């Protein structure tokens, strides 16, 4: 056996958890490639199409995201924090498939009654299919995260991101149709699921000697019902969180059309892309925060929480500086010169990102300590504040009103999360040692 084959074989057969630093590094790498390729998809659509083209794709994401988010029930993080192995992977897998079937049917109902143009309807359905495929991969990611093997998850994200970008680009270039571009994106996700995700999940289960090893869905009604009720608050929370992101987009599309939505989506994705470090950090520390909290190691828990919040805010300052100094040049280079006229919106979005990232890290903390139900009430308040702000300001201020709506929701989330976490710490009766 050659020297190059031996490390590869060791990696493929390894089953033990990685260190926190290694998990973060792999998660960061995967999220950077994922966010970069998603942003590149918008660039491709902007370069090869029009703002209306970007708007159709963005509308497809905005319509399908809340539905898929709810259907996911955040089973991935429920798995990652299931330290007592209360449920088997087969249970999570079975529930995910049931919910995805319902989600696809619900999305079909939405497009049938919404009166969208035929091409827009097809785009929404194609994106819904791709998101459903990604959700199957996501439940496998939960298994990998539970075993603290974020490297396997990162490799999947990298493969899927690169192949999806290539497929979307070819579809748009060859057909000049965002529908076929979306179908190419979905097909690439399906290929990675079959050739990498499923074998990787099977390997981890087999080598970890997990109890009741089964890499296939299980549909025990009583088990699925209990798991649904456990995860339902998280599903509602993620649906509301997605609505909080997309409510301003619905109003922008209503008042400014697909062109206005396309411009806003292109700018707003630069906010989403720069949160990649925050998301990677949050995903990597969830298992560790959960262990510290439930083992009642107060100093370690608070120290880790303080570090990740500081890093989230600090990283947010870099894109803000870039937007202030070079925003117009960046927008002209990445998209088209017409986007550069909206650099003031970009600067406001980067300022909003500081608060949004702060709130995201606090949300990961709430998930780690399994405060699921209270998050529903919190995100109801967040969504209501976003909705009211959008209703009042977007008709008057346009895209600036949409940014203010983001900020209003983020402020409610940050303040509410801080109160909830503080009360949880006070009630936990931590050991002082």
C-alpha cells in the first residue's frame, strides 16, 4: 500500500470525535465554500441574466424556505444534543421523510393558489425539490455532528456546493432559463447525497457500534409522535426565523416587483455570506456547550459563550469596513454596474449584520441547552416586529425600509435571548468548581 493511500484509508475508517478546533476548522471550511458557491450562483444569474432573473430565483428561495425549515424540525441539532441517545438515527430519518412529503405537497398547494407566472411556478417547484434533497443530507449531518465528525459533513458541503454551482451555471448558460438552472442545482445535490452522504452515514453508524444500528428509516408511530413533539418547537422556531428573513422580501417583491427583489436579494446575500463564520462556529460548539451545561460546569460554559459572542461580533466588523470603503467597486465587479447605485443599502445591511450575528450565536446557545419551547414565543415576537416594520416602512422607504425591518427583528431576538439564557444559568445550579 502506498504512503498516500494509508492516510486516506485511516480517514475513511476513523470513527472517533475530532477536537473542537478541528471541528470548527472543518465546519468553517465547509461553510465558506457553501456560502461562496451560493453567492456565486447569484453572481452567475446576475451576469447571465437580469435582475428579474435573480428575483425569480430569490422568490423561489423565499417561498420554499419557511416550509422546508418547519419540515426539518431542526432534527439535526436535536440529534447533536441527544447525549443520552434517546432516539435512534432510524427514528430521525423516518420522521424527516414523512415531513418532507408533507412539505412538498404544501409547497405545491402554495404555487397553485398564488397565481405566479408559469416559469416562476416551475422555478419554485424545482427549488423545493432541491431543498428536500438537501434536507435528507441534513439528517445525515446530524448523525455526523452527534459523533463530532464535522470533517465528513464539510466534505459533503464542499462537493455539493461546487457541483451545484457548475450545474446551475451550465443550465443558465445553455438554456437562459432559471428553471433549468434550478433543476441542475437540484440534480447535483441528489448525486452527492447518493455517492457520498449515504455511504458516509452508514460507515459512521457501523464503526461506532451504535445501539440498534439501522441506516434506514423507521416509522414507529409512537416514537415518531414523541420525537415530533420534542422537535416541534424548534421547527416552529426555524419557520419563524425563516419568515423573519423573508418577510421583507415578500413586501419588496409586492411593491418593487421581481426586479427590486433581485437587487435586494443580491445585496442581502452579502449579509448572509459574511455570517458563514458565525454559523460554522455555532455548529461546532453546540455539542460542547450542551455538555458543559448539562454537566453543570458553569465557568467553562460562560467562558465559551463569551468567546463565541465576541468572535461573532468582531468578525462582523470586517465586511462593514469593506462596504464603506469599496462598496461601489465590489457591487460593480460582482454583479452589474446598476447594482452599485445601491451601495448605501449594502452599508446598512452590513451594520445590521452585527446585531444579526450576535443574535444567531445566542440562538445556538439556546439550542445547545435545549430550550426549545421558549424559542417559539421569542420568534413570534421577532416575526411580528419584522412584519409590522415592513408593513409601515417598506411602502415609504423601499429597500431601506427592508433593512430597518431586519434590524427591528434582530434587536428583539438579542434582547429576548439574553434574558432567557441568563435565567437558565441562574436556575441550573451549576457547580462552582
